[in-house]
């Protein structure tokens, strides 16, 4: 695999990650968000997993992390322009899921009823 193909797969893996999509959705408001608030809004994510997800997003240039010199330290996260453009791109996925949620639920019930 070429370096370009490797990077392509890594970026697709990041975007397709469950927590990444939820974090991007919560940061779409374009206001700085503290870690604890983000963890509460995302729901169900451990501190370790949220930290890992945010670090990966920061590394990829999708999120900025700002540390304020206070006691205790205040850390805020915000989408970059690149992160916002990704949020806009995946918006279609959210719309599709919301539109077809009931159909998927019925399909699952039918499938599970046959099993």
C-alpha cells in the first residue's frame, strides 16, 4: 500500500468512528466546549476514549485544544475550518439516518422475528 492509500484509510477510519461523529456533532455549534461538557453531551463515552478521540482529531487538524492558565486549568475544544467542513459533509448522513430510522427499526424487528 502506498503512503497515500494508508493515509486515506486512516482518515476514513477516523471519520467512520462512532465517537468521532458524535464529537463533531456536538462541536458543530462553533463555541468552545469544555471536556466535561463534551463528555456529558456525547454520553456513554469514557474519559479515556474521549481523550483519545480528541487527540486524534487534533492531530488530524479537525479540532483545536486551548488550555487557559487558570487554577484549575480550563481546557476547551473547538472545530477548525477543516473540522467544520467535515461536519457539513457528514450532515447528509445524519439527515438520512433521521429520515429512515423508523424503516430500519421495522426491518430489524422483521429480521429478529424470523431468527
